């Protein structure tokens, strides 16, 4: 029983240590991820295509930037399409809310639908997404 307690205490201490060092650890974890992703590519370019190491690394860095740029374009497109369809999402949510209210009334629950509809209409996520685009 004592060993389980020690493991739990160690896990909690480790979690707190990770929380306090996350500003330092995030760049290192990102760097390890990039290295493990593009190291095989650079090795293959060096060995199979006989490209010098500096050129293989340069091509890898260019591919990283192209990949990040492509992901940012996709993210921007997703946010734009979400903000354009925000009205549809609000209307669907209001329709679902009306259905839930009808079901609740059948079971004897009283719901103030006007307050809920006002809260849904004033959701900040829609305005936030519109401000991003």
C-alpha cells in the first residue's frame, strides 16, 4: 500500500515539475519532434541521392517552413468557413434547444427558453472567429 502512495506522490510531483518547466520544455519537445521527423529524410538524401549534408539540412528546413505555411493556410481556411457558417450553427443550436425544451416540458421540467436562447445568441466564440478572419 505504501508503494502505491509513493508512486502517486511521485506522479503528482512530476506533474507539478512539468507544469513549472513547460515554458522551457515546449521548445525542446518541438525540436525533438522536428528532428525525429526530418532526420530520416536528410539521411536518405545524403545516402541515396549523394546530396551534401548542408544541402540536405537546408532542404529539410525549407520543407518544414512549407509544411507550417500550408498548415496555417488550412487553419485560416477552416476559421473562415466556420465564421461564414456561424449563423447556421447558431440556428441549429437554437433548434436543438427548442427540441430539448419540448422534451423537458413533457417530463415536467420547466426551462426558461428565452434566457437560454439569449445566452446562445451571445456566445463569444462566434464573434471571436469572425475577428480572426
